[in-house]
C-alpha cells in the first residue's frame, strides 16, 4: 500500500493521544498500529478492549474515506478472538469490500506482534454529502 502522509493519523489529536501510528494508507485500504502502554489497561489490569475497537474504527474510517468520500460510521460488528497482549505492537488492517453510492462496507482485523489475529470486524459507513 502506498503511504499517503496527507492522511496521517498523527494530525488527529485523539488518535495521537491513544498512540496510533500510520503504517500504510491507500485507496480503500489502511493499516494503523499502536504499542500498548500501561494507561491502556482496564480495571482488571489487562489490555482494554476499547483500544482494539478504536484501532479498528480508525483503520476502517480511513480505508472508507480513502475512496474520496465523506463517510460516517453507521454500524459495526466486532469479534474479539483472543486477549490482546501488552507486549509488542497491535496492527489493524482494513479494506473496503463494498463501495456503493450511499454506503461503504469495510472489513478489518487486528493482529498482535506474533501475527495472531486478536479481533475481526465488519463496518458499515454512510456516505454523507
């Protein structure tokens, strides 16, 4: 995927606050990463699933908007397949699977540093004018 610095996550305060980094961006494709930090822990001391969900949300939105459309998230379904580890980097890879006039659908997965899939998701985006 070609890198497009004009659409870098580093420009967005919330993504920067979470520690997200752009890995690659392309037309209908996006990869973003985060290295979990102690502040990403939940009340049980394990990595909070909300971090994984946010990672999927950002990658999916960038993949969908990479088609040159303004989109907003409308619905998503996510499956957590295993606990996300604190060790190493988590990478979300999203791609467009449907490019319609009024909707865009993306699929995404998050892998850990060992290449194990942590979560999978399908995301429906509404095209707005």
